[in-house]
């Protein structure tokens, strides 16, 4: 049996551009399960933002 190392980290939705992009484009796709061999057109820049930790500042009002 292999030992596992699991790390859980909270990511604000503003910092997860790739998931946000996919969720927005899913509304225009037919219902069903979709598997991509390559990232969909338009996703590459968002993957780079996520990979390098770029994010848009969060607005907090107190």
C-alpha cells in the first residue's frame, strides 16, 4: 500500500480563472460528458493566470 500526501488549499473563485471560464462556456454546450484531448480554444491564457498565481484583487466592503 502506498502512503498518500494530501494538501487542501482554499482558492477564492476569483483566482480560479480556468474553472470559471469552463463553467461559463458549459452553458453553450450540449448536455453530456465532454472529454478534451487539448484545452478548449480560449482556455490557454486562463490556465497561465492560474498556474502563475495571477489574480484580480478582491473587493471587500466592511
